């Protein structure tokens, strides 16, 4: 444990310790993960706004299609 403390307290660059650099990397990783989740949530809500759920009367396919281009992806028929 004492060896780990010595390793973490080593000065790497311009007064920054290894502990400071490791903390910065961890915080940057957490920030990137949260930012990606936020961006994904914003994209998902926007796509939900422009899609509707349908059931194709010809082939029976059920799912989401574009609000303005209502075409069944299985048979190509306009719904």
C-alpha cells in the first residue's frame, strides 16, 4: 500500500502528480459517457416525434415508420 502511495505521489510533469493525472482521466471519461447518453436521448426523442406505429393490412408487418412517408418496409405498400 505504501508503494502505491509513493507511485501516485510521483511528480510527472510541471508539478502534476500521477494521482492528479489519473483523476483527470477518470473524470473526463465519466463526462464523455454522460455527454454521449445525453446526445443519444436528444436524438431518440426527436426521431420519436416523426414516427408513428402502424400495422400493414397487406402483409401484417407491425412497427414504426416515418410520419410523412408511410411505407411498409416489408412489402413496400403505402399505408
